[in-house]
C-alpha cells in the first residue's frame, strides 16, 4: 500500500493521508475530503491506495540551519514526479512511490 491514513484513530483527522517520500526519507501528508484538516480540502485523491493520484502538486518546505529544503512533487498513478525546484537528489526524476511495510501499516501514530 502506497498511502495510509496518518491518524487512523482520530476521527477529526480521518481525511489526512500520508505517503513515503524516497527523497526526503520520511512521510508527507495531504488532506482530502469533507473532514479535511484544511478547510476547504487542499487536495483531491482518486481513491486508489495502490496507484494513487493526488491533485494538485504537493509542496513541502523545511527550514534548516543551512537553508530551506524544498520537496515539490506530483503523485500520478502510483508514481512520484519530483519537480525541478526540489533541493534534493531526485529533483527532475519520476520514481515509484514506496510501499508501507506490514509493520508500518500496523503501527498507530
């Protein structure tokens, strides 16, 4: 499974989904649907946890002591397309979204 609920036991966050980012080494989160953390919802989702498509792009920035890190991507048909403004090693590349392991799927935040 390439997407999972970020907080499966918290109904107020039931529309928060996360995916593993192979460039950043951690997960990124999107909010979809009527219980969206952001109102209105910021992203749409095709409903497929194995071959997800999320619109629009996902932009994540991290302020670090050595400058701002940027991860900007499109999720299309189970693949992650990193845009040219990314500051990591996968900028400009498209790769498969990694699956969550069985252990990761069982863990509850």
